[in-house]
């Protein structure tokens, strides 16, 4: 036997092998449908159940007289391979005891049919083996086992026909089936409780005689209200018809107003376009006027000297046009930048002197970028100095306002020409400062005295700091260069404020 659910072999209980008719009847009666166990109280249902009971008696009577069912449940062998009858006869009941009686029956059938076949087939080895297997079984034992198997099969078929479960089933499938039935029992119990509660509420909601009288009175009042409401509804419908006529008239008037509004907005849009064009032209003219006014004001405030020579500072260094003038160990300034800065300072001093109409005494500045020079003019002394026809040419000594290489500071013989040029530049700056100080300034409103230099210059020192590199520290020389650029900036401011300065020659 196989489980009808998981198709695994099952072992039947020993009590099923020796079932008497009473036990068989008890097992089959226990699976009768509920309507057969619980007869109804009504007369119509009683007749139906009696009819079913009669049919049931006929069925049991026919079942007792029958030897085997007309249709047997076929159990496919899903987990086992099909072999021949000879292999089953060889293996016997040890490998598959439940199917042994089937093999014996087939053997008997084969043995019966073998008398009608040819002699060559009767002498085959397969027939001899089947004959030997049949000889091993006693006729009484075979019939007994076949009868027990038939009773068991009939019992399972009756149980399967009277329930939703196919028998036999194994223990594991039985447990799963019991769990499912318990869940269905719980769900059915809850549903029954809901129906009981609903029935209780329905019985509690049955109205009394007093409530019925009140309901009739309320119904009478409701019908009166209904008649009044119908009359009111007819009146409102008549009013609605009048209102629909007024709405139709107003719709026509609204269409006319929409057309008038469309014409108005079309004209207004045309006017808006024209106005926007005029406003755009006006805004363009205003913008151009504002731009030209700002440009004029910027040009009026423009100072060509400040734009040409921008003097400032970068930390400890003084700068002219972004070029640092000075030298420290950290950060280290290249000599090319220092020479370019001195060239810009020389050009600044020359430009201011030309602007103010001043000529330096004993010196001539030659601004040439990073290779600027200063020429010293020495006039020789002569006895006939009063004779203007005997003018002597001066002796010119060029001095280089740049350093040719990265030389260490503090060595005088290496920086002598560069030191002489810086001292000469400082002397020219002092002369131009004294000239500006003794010249009245008209643009600033100062009539007595002009601009005074911020730092005093005495020979090679400015504000008590020497401009020479020889025997001097880098910090001191950088500070003297910064003071020099500060004085140049003051002279640049004075030259910017002078409108028409008188030109003098010395």
C-alpha cells in the first residue's frame, strides 16, 4: 500500500488484517454523511432521509453479496521501477511484501493460460520459474491473504468515497491533515459565534407594540411631509423654469460683453506694444546717458601718474608696479626684480621732474628699465669762469643703478658702483623734494609752502637708514628702499595735483 498523498509505502496495522464483519460495519458506519446520523424534525426532510436510508440498505445488501468492487482505485508506483513477474517471484515478499499476493495471482493466471499455448512456449524458463513459485505457496494461504487484501482495499475505498480524504495515508500526512482540520474547526467556530451574536442582536431588535404604534405615527407624519415636499418641489420647479429663462437672457448678454471685452483687450494689447517700444527706447537712452556720465566721471578722476606708477607694499617690501624693491633671506627676491624696480623708480623721478620743469644739479637720470644709469656731471674749476664764451664741458661719470649678479651683502668693493648710483638717486630725490617744498601749490590751496617730504634725506641716509649695500644688513637696506618709494609717492601725488606748474631751469 502507498500513501495516497505523498506516495510513500505505508505499513498497515495488524488489526486490519483480521477484520470481522462487525468491525468492518463499525468502521464504515462511522464515516456516514452527517445527514444520515442526524435526522431532521420537519416532515419534508424526514421523507428525504428515509429515502436515503433505503438506498443505503440496498447498497449494503449489494455490497455484502459482491466479491470485489467494479472499479478499483489504481495506485501508480511512482517511486519504484516496473519489473517483470519473474523478478517479483525471485525476490519474494522480503522486498515488497504488500505486493506479493498480486504477483501470485498473476502467476496463477499465467499458469492457467499456459495450457492453451504452444508446447515451445510452455517449456520456456520463465514459465518454469513461475510454476515453481506457485508450487511454494499453499492454496489456503493464498486465498486467505487475497481475501484480507480485498477486504482492506474495499475498506479504504469506502472510507475514501465517504470523505474528502483518500485512504490510506501515512502518519506524517495524518498529522498535517489533523492540523488543517483543527484550523478549519477554529475558523468554523468563530463563524458560528458571529452567527450566534447576530441572531442574538436580531432577536433583541424585535420591536414591541408601542414601538410599532410610534413607527406608524412617524410614517403618517412622514407621508404628510412627503406631500408637502412634493408641493414645494412643484413650486420650485416652476421657479427654476423662470430662472432658466433669465439665465438664457443673461447668457446672451454675457456673450455680447465677451465680444466687447475681446475688442477692448485687442486694442489695449496694441497700445501696450507701442508703449513698450517707446519705453524700451527711453530706457536705452537713459542707460547710454548713465554709462556716458559714469565714463566721463571716471575719466575726470583718472590720474595717469597713479596708473603708470602704482606704489604700494607687499609685507615688509615696498613695491612699484608690483615689483619688490629690497632683499631678505626669506622670501628671497631675485636681482632681476630689484633692478626692474629701480628702473621704474628712475623713470618716475624723471617724469615728475619733467612735469614740474625741474633740472637736477650735477646729475642726469637715464631710465632704461633693468639697466638704468645715473650720470654724475663734474664741472672743472677755471680762472676765467666769468667769461661766458669759455664754457667748459663737464666730466661725466656713469653710475649703474643695477646689480649684475647675486653677490653677498656687506662686501663694499663688490657693490661700490651700485651704492654710488643709489646715493645719487637719493640726492636727486632730495633736490626735487626741496624744490617742491619751496614752490607754492595752487591746486591744494596752500600758497605759502608746498609739500614737505615725509622723511629727511642726508647724503646716503634717509630717515637715519643708509641706502648703501656695503657693510649693511638686508633688513636695513630693504627699509631704506621702502622709505625711498614712500617719498616718491608723495612727489607723485604733488605732481598729480599740479595743474599748470611753472617751468624753471637751473
